C-alpha cells in the first residue's frame, strides 16, 4: 500500500478502532449470551445467538454510518 492511499493517520486510527470495537462488542455479546443461557437453562444458546446477531447488526450499522458520513464530508 502506498502513502497516497492513506489520507491521514487519524483516518487510519478511526477505521482500525471501528474494527476493534466490532470485535469487543461481539465478544461481550457472546459472553453475556452464554451467561444468560446458563442462568436460565437454555440449552440451544438462543440468548447467545440473538445477542451476537443484534451486536453484529448494530456494529455494521455504525461502520456503514461512519463511512457514509466520511463520504459526505468530501
């Protein structure tokens, strides 16, 4: 990747932080879902599946919204 493709270091940090945020949110959703499954005795992991899907959709919405805002600034 050449230096011309990187607009600024702050943009690089912004998008790398979005990736880290996605992973952290998914991990927290998985942990909370497993805890709820164990607490309420759900054997099929319904809380885990629901919370991870909800976290994934929410995180992807945030990423897309951030990219759209960045394009509108140009």
